[in-house]
């Protein structure tokens, strides 16, 4: 799915405590409940005709998820972890009063159309974050972006009319400009779940698993293990273009040499000619970078083996697109390959409870929706402010995908582990960092 976050990071203090800018917030996904039966669900008003600045009307019914709708026994408390060197308390500093009433956060997802199944899974994860990290004042407002790009603008305008103070989503990159245009005069920031970093800035924060940091992490690790001669087989799509750029830059910075880069058309499902070009130089290749996933990766692996590549001679490298439990069973050729991704340990409890409630494993990227919503819930407890200073706490946050922090440029920095592919599932071989301290 080009332009979406890919398919595809403690110690605790007393429950319910507050954090400042010197601390790292932790969301505890200790339980799972199917949020669809708990939220208040009614029809939102049609505002597609509204094009100018928006003035919130009197409160109207809307689709919403509120912490207050849960039985008290199910309400989980926020757990806060202490980060090194907390910011000092400044005597006489002004006290910022939280806004009165509900703090409303919109989440824009494809709840109808060809991507509805993914959108609903992500909404389930977001609702779980409300239950785990939210309080009675926090309200999540789902909005459907459907298949049509214009629906995203309508959904954003509807959310703003209903009082949204932060927008989570949309999922696909093509819809982000419409949402940004709708929100640009409102002062409302956007946490998009896309991985297209070209969209970052001007109030848009890209939370998707962008390839750049993953590529840099795996290349640096490979170089630290003595690999110096790199080659790559790149899919000819926007994700591949970002990965290729990062690959060349990272190899150069690590002191390595790019032996060859081949780009193939993923729509044709056949990279035989490009693989033959690489195979002719295989004796000079220490590491082969393959930034693709799913069936494409399995097919490419088979073709590489047929072309004479030996995965004991050339180490296979990948990105988070490799981050699936059964990759090693799908392709023996990929066994022992390395890739950079979030440490899976933090999300295992979430996956287990999700499967128990829904009968299937969640799509890999639903953790993005959970972490974005939990971040909003944590900030609501700090005073309900979602400005740039609040979102870009330099100490970061800890979520299902490990530590992360938003930058003033609108990007997301993540602490990534290096994993190896095995037939029993991925195994961490170089742990992710636990803080952003340098």
C-alpha cells in the first residue's frame, strides 16, 4: 500500500501520575476489549458543502468513543516511566489550566470501501488505547475517509466542526494534503499514519514507519559486523525510492561501497533480468538489501536462489516490511537475514489479547493507531494541549513500538532493534535503545 504506514518502542511510577517534559510516558496495553460495543454511535452531520473557516456549532451527535462508557472495573490507569535527567521544576512558573469539558480527538480512517477491514482494525486498536490510557474527559471521534480522496477533506471538516483539537490520520498519503488544507486555518495539528516523509511539516507529523531510519539502522549494524560491499534490489515505487536514497546515503556514511543497485517493476512480479545483473557480481557483494515485503519478498528470494546467490556469502538485509512472524517459514532463503524494526516484545500482550477478542492476529500497522491515540490521551492528562511544544517533547514517549519522538520538522524518530529471521520467528540480535539520551 503505497503511501500508508507500512504493513506494517520501564519502570513505572504510581498509577495515574502526571509527566512533564523531562519524562517519558508509557501506555500499558494490559487488557483488550472490543471497542465497537462500547462507544456511543450516531450519525454525524453532513458538512461537505462547507469550504470556508469553520465555527463550531452547538454540540451535535457524532460517532465517539469515551472512557466514561466503560464499566469502572475495566478502566486502566496510565503508567508513567521516569526518564533520565527530568526537567527541573521552575518556581513561580505559570500554571496552565486545562480546557473545560471534553477534549476531542478525531481519527480519520477508511471505515468503508476496499480498505475498510484495515481501517476497522486500526480503529479497534485506537479504541483500546482510549480504554487503557484515556480518562473521562478524553473523547475519540472516528471519521470515515472511504475510498474517495474528497471524503478525507469532508471528514476533516466535520471533525473540526465537532470540536476536534487534534487529528489522527489519515492512513494514506494521497489524502493528507486534503486534510491539511481543511485544518490549515484552525491551528489543529495532524498525526498522519502515512509513512511518506515528504508530507511532514506545517502542522503535519508523519508517524508511519518511514524507511529512512530503518535503512540507516540496518546498514550501520551490517558495517559494524564487517560488511563493506553492498548491493540492492529496489522496487520501483515511492517506498522503494525513499529506501534507495537512504541506502546510498547510509552506505556512504558507514564507509562502505555500493557495488550495484537494480530497480525492478513490482507490478510485473518478475525481477529475473535485474537479479541476473546482480548475480554476475555476486562474488563482490557482502550484503544484499531487499526493501520489499509479503509475497513480493518471498518471490524475490526464490529467484535469487535460482540465480545462484548464497545467503551464507551475501547477508540479506531488509526493512520493517520483513517484520512478520512466519517469514522464515515462508522462505528458507531468507533465514538468517537481518532487518531493522521495533522490538516485538512490547506488543506481544496486545497481539495476544487482540487475537482472543477478534479471532485473528491484527495487521502489523495497527500499533500506529494505538500509539497515536495513547499519545493524545497522555497529553490530554497533562492539560489537553496538542501544540508543537507538547507533541515534540525531546525525551519522547514509549508505546507498543518502543520509544519514539516527534521532531519540530514533523518526522518521527524511533528506537529500532536489529532482528534476524528464523523459522521460529524473528529474534532480536541488537536491542533497541530505551532512551534518546546520547
